[in-house]
C-alpha cells in the first residue's frame, strides 16, 4: 500500500456507512478497525500499545460527542498519539485552508461507500511513501519480584513455555502486534497492557512505549498448577 498504509481506523457515526466502508476497504486489502465517534476513537487508541495503532485514521469530521476537529486536536496534544496520520472526510465541501501536521488529505464523501474507498486508494497512491524506518530493537522484558516468584513455582515445562512467549511478545512489541491472537491480546485498561496466555497461565504486561519496555506485573496461575 502507498504511504505504508495497511491498517485503517475508521471513525464514522453512520452505521450503514461504517459497515459499507469497512467492507469495501477489507475487499481492497486493508485491515480495518472501526469506532462510532471521536470519544470512542480516543479511548480505543489510548488503551492499545503503539504497535497496534493504525497506519491511518479515516476520520469523519461531523461526529457526536467529540467531533473530528476536536479529536484531531486531542491527537496532536497527546505525545503517544501525535505520530498518527489522518485522512479527513466530510459530506460538506471545502478543504482546510492551511496544511495541518499529520493530515495527509481530505476526501469528499460520495454517495456510495465503495466510491470513497476507491478515492482513498487513489489518494494514497499520490502520496510520497514513508521513509524506511530503522528496525527497532525488541522491547526490554522486566519481571517484578512477585511475578518471578510465581513463575518459578510453575512446572519447568510450563515455566519455559511462558518465558518463551513473553520474550516473543517483547520482540513483537517493537514491530507489529497482531490485532488478535490465541496467546496475545491487548487489554482495555488505563495503562496500555497486553495479556499473554500460555497453558492456562495468564501474564499481564504493562507497556511503556517511551521506555521501550514490557513489565510483567501480574501472573495468574490456574488452580490445578498451584502448590498445595
């Protein structure tokens, strides 16, 4: 995809449009996440690690609760979110009079969602590609004393499997985490967190994007593995 866009976050309050654009975008090869308004978008973004953030936010300007312009302002003032690229869209005419940092374009909403996706793909092809990023080192994996103690009490084979998956999560956090996985998922919490689940053992990893680190803060062991 041009501009390195693969994952879209669609912010659209009209359910018919949201489903239509989502369907057409997936057929065009995008991975699509969607929310109904600016407040939901902000909450969605703040509770996910940076590696799960979208490559582009497709943002309707007219939204309930928190409209598109307000959401854009929140993104620009949040250090964890200001890197995000935004494509504005509206059924009203006109485009911003001055360049806006992070805004890569403006789309007029046509009668059909499929037409919007075609216009989006065409607009992306016109944009310069993103500079190639230097590969990032794996995030540091930190284990609290309590988590180390709990892991040490596990059967050796299970302990080994859990540690392997924790290290894999640290490697993936520096690149691209899956949106859904049988063993790794993002948690909806105030602190961006991941949940690693291996053989019934669940480990909560707190994500520190600024410090490039994951901290195992909670380890939950199924009852049949606990010592009597």
